[in-house]
């Protein structure tokens, strides 16, 4: 990436999974006099979801979404969103007295196409980190469990059971690895993307930061000392990794810590989630070999693909649940299409690839008919989850309505009593 091509750039997106070191990288970049990196704006996620509001909004969730969609459908929605983002980024830059803003929001992997739609010319910095190390940080920092409690053979049914038991916050963290990492890996080929590995950043921070700053069209000679000092601004934010407040220099202590933080069973889980092929593509073959020497085995791409299928199903059902809230708030007595469609699809015959994958995995443990039954069971469980979400939403809507009615009744009684007292 030439400096001239980016001389006028004002927005750069720093991409990377949660717990991959994005806070550290953003902090090191913003020590340059022309660069500012606020802690996780999440701005593009909010713009992409514009018009979709909380189901408790008194104006009516579905009405707001429908009205804004109809209005924005008559104009260039992307241009309007870009204008808003330009105004927001520009105001922040003006306040900071800087030229380039680095928007570091780890879950931008969810809206990569949207970033390119609004800012096709923007440079991206993609931070990759050893998935085992990310998992170890999820475990130690957020308490995300990584060890499967069941020793049963992997099947759609057992994976569905796992997803049904996980709270949304934990499933979301694992979805970052299962669904987000492949998307970010594919993003490496984008022309205006600069890739940096966390391990090299930890080993050669000054060299890596100067390379990235030059890629942004700034003079690398102006780079300040690559230390973690002056990170007190994180105290006033709800986002960003607070661990960098505990140290003053960049070191390599966190690079290999996963080797003692993860058990063999946990390493096996991460290997199954990520897949051996992706680990090698990302340059972590040595880390994979270490895990294999400890006892981790390659269960094949079919296992990883089954995990991805289950997480995609969970993701779709989660979106369906949000749409259900929207529709229920407008019409509590109606079963929403967003919920009905996954149920109808789940009750249909599984596709050929799913049946084939399940059959391949079963080996001598299950015959073809038993594995097909497990596949059907898993999909029906997901349908049940959707149905339960819909039923829970209906019950909540009824409780909310009854509470409003009781409050109104009480207010009427109070007004009548006040009127009678006044007449006396």
C-alpha cells in the first residue's frame, strides 16, 4: 500500500477478534501525533442496524423499522449512512486535533461487507492471533468454558444439545471463533488490508508499528516510544482491554501462556471449532503441532463444518427471536414469520450434505438411519428453541399489557377519588 494512496485517508478500520490484542495495537498506533484511536466506537454496527430498536420501545418496534425502511428505501441509504459516519468521525477528529481515526471494534467481522459499502477506499488493519491464545484469554478473562462435558461422539444432536445449554453471552464469544475467524481470514486478500500477527507485534513492536503507520500515509519517524504508558483514557470507557493498564511495556509473556492455561480437552475443543486447515492457513502450524503432541487429534473438516452449521443455526434463530419481539409488539396474537420459517425449515428433511457429514462421522458407532435420526433430532431441537422463544415473548407481551392495564385502572381510581374529594 503506497503512502500517496492513503495521504488523504481519515478513517481506518482495525479488525480482529475479541481478546486478540486489538486494544494494545490501537493504543500503540495512537501515540503517533496524527492518529487517534478511541476505545471501540461500534459506530458501523449501529448504522448497519439503524431502524431496529428495542422491543420495549413505546412507539412500536415493527412500526419504527417499517417506517424507516420505507423512507430510506426512496433514497441512497448508503450515502446517508456515509454522511452520518463522516460527520461523527470528523467531529471526533476535530476534537482530538488529529488527521486519522482508527475505529477499533472487534465485532466488525459481522459487517465487513457494510464497511466496504460505506468506505470502499478505507485502509484496514487486520490483527490475527493464535486461536489457542484467544481461547485461553476468553477463559481467563471472561470465564468462557471451553471443555465439552460430554465424551459422546460428535453429531448434530450432541452439538445442538451444547448450544441449547449455553447462555447467549458465552455462545457469542464462541461464535467469534467459529464464524468470525473464517471471515477475517478471507479478508486478508482485500487490497487495502494490512495484516499483522500479534506474536510478531509482541516480539518487534517498534518495527510493526512503523510499518503500519507508513501504510497509513504518516511519517513513521514521528512514532513515539512503543510502550503501554498513557493508557489512562481507558478508565473512562466501558470498552477496551484493561490489562494494558497493568504494564508499561510490550512483552511476549502472553504469546505462549495458552500452553499452560489450556487443558488437552480444551485444546481439542478449539481445534474442532477452528479446524486444522484454517490453523495452518493462518500460519499457526507450530502451535497446532504442540497441541497434537499433547494429545489433540485431527477429527477432520466434517467436525468443524458441523460446528459451523450449528452456530449458523443458533445465529439465525437469535435473529428470528429479535424479529419475533418486533412483530409481537405490534400484533401480540400473531405467530411471526421470522419464527415460523425456521420451524418449517427445521421440520423438513435434512439436506444431503448434512446427512452425508453425519454419516461420515458416525463410523462404527451409528448406522446411517440412526445418524439421520440424530440429525433430525438436532434440527427439531432448534425448532423447539425458536418455538420457546416465541412463547416466552408472547408471555412477556401479555404481562406487559396486564401491567399497563392495572396501572391505568389505578390512575382512574385515583382521579375519581380526587374528584370526589374536591366536590366535598
